[in-house]
C-alpha cells in the first residue's frame, strides 16, 4: 500500500512538472505566434506597396509608349510633308 501511495505521489509530481512545462511551452508558442502574425502583417504591407509600385510602373510604361507612338506619328507626318507631291503620270 505504501508503495502504491509513493508511486501515486511520484506520478502526481511528474504530472505537476509536466503541466508546468506545458504551460511554459504554450506561453512561448503564443509569443512566437504573435511575432509571426506581426511579420505576416508587415509582409502583407510590403506586398501591397509592391503591387502599387508595379501598377504605377505599368501606367508609366503605357504613358511612355503612347508618347513614343505620338512622336513617331508626328515624325512621319513631318516627313510626308517634305515629300514632293506625287506625279499622276509617274505610275505609267
């Protein structure tokens, strides 16, 4: 009987120690989770900024492309004005 009581007491202390360790582990995991959540929020903010910058870059590229097309069109129009008038008999 004393042996069983001693075993029960040993188990009780083992369970108490394990419970304390589990509580400490849970506390540590919660802190890690909070830190991870903060990092995820920061990463989301960075991704949003990058998406905005990519969008703005695309808009600038499109604007530059339109400007270049207009410049090319202007250059072609100026070049066409310099050409002598077409001779209607030259095609014969």
